[in-house]
């Protein structure tokens, strides 16, 4: 605003994707036990808090794994069209699926598993176009700048409960210095934790 420059628009696109229901079914027994604790009148508040945390943890990971092959297929289509992509996720097991399925594109990683030096090297590879795919954790990109000069597309393969976190991650490419319209693809399943998280985030497929 101070220099009279206008940022190109951010286009948020909620895209329905398939998910493997078997991944969700695999944890159904555990989820039932956690739900019973949450509904129990005799369980302590601490027990209920722990059960709620475990319920969320297991269901979110199972949802991510159920979607992972379909997310990889979507990202592969973008890469095959010559696009450069920042792909956001949360669980290491999900990253492993993406790493295997998207191996031909030699993805760089900026997640909670790398050292600070390794993260900077991943960022450098992406910015200098040694790879067209950067896989980032939803919560590991705080303060990252410089991606907007070489990319205008982010894909959310997994969701975060916080709308602010989702906005901040879109802002990795949609910020000062971006000269093209930006696109944020939010890949949403009708399975597992996605419907509840979509309600919190006010996301709708259309």
C-alpha cells in the first residue's frame, strides 16, 4: 500500500478427493474406546482430555494416510503440467507416501524432522529451481520468506484446525514480491476427520 503496489489475488480452491475407507476402519476399535471414555460419566477430566487428544491424533493420521495416494496424484498432475508446488502436510507417515509416489520429482522437505541447515538447503533447492516440489509441515514454515519469487501454488494435502495457520501457509507464496495470481488448493475428503475440520475452517466443496 505504501508504494502503491497491489498484490495479485489469492484463489482458494476446495477440491474434493477420494480416500481409502479401509484406513479409517483400521482404527475403528481404538476410536470406539476413546469415544466411550469421552462419554463416560465416571472418567476423570484428565482421562477425557487424554482420550480426546488420542482420538484426534489417530483419526487425523488415518485420514491423511487414506487421502495420501490421491493427494500425490493431484500434485503429480500439476507437476506434469510444469507447475511448481508447495505441498503442506502434518504426519511423517503421510510424507513417506508422498515421497515414494512423487520420487521422480525429487521433493525437498521442510518439516519437523530436518535440522535448521537441512531446512535451509531444502528452501534453497526450491527457490533456485533444483526441484519443483517442496513438502512443508503445516507448522514448520513460520517466518519463511522468498518462495513467492518462484512459486504461486500451494496444496494442502492435510488440514490444520486453525484458520490462521492455513492463511499463513497460503501466505508463503501470496505475499509481497508475488507477481502472479496465487492458488491454494485445499484437498478435502468426506472421510475421517476432514468433514469436522472443514466445518471449523468453513470450507465447502462446490
